[in-house]
C-alpha cells in the first residue's frame, strides 16, 4: 500500500489496518517457522507496511499537536 493511500485514511482506519497486518505477519511467521511459507519476502513486505502506517500515524499526531499550539 502506498503512502499517499495511507494519508487519505482516518486514524481509526489506520489503527485497524495496522492490527490486521500484524495478524497477517504473525500467521506468516508461524508458517515460516513450520516450514510452510512459500514466499519469504512477504515477511519483509508486511513489516514495511506496518512501518509506513506507524509513520503516517505519527505525522498526523504531530500535525494535530501543531494545530493545537496555533489555536492555544
């Protein structure tokens, strides 16, 4: 998922998407441990997706703090 697509989503959507991807990552790790994972690069892809989501969430948090400081 691209960063531009993530920026369009609300914070609650991002949090739920992050939880979903973490669940997928967990299942991929279990498959890898059991030797059933066909494409190991999926692990890296999911980790990067989680990092992108966390980055966008943090950017939104910082923007909200700056907006609150300008008002107050």
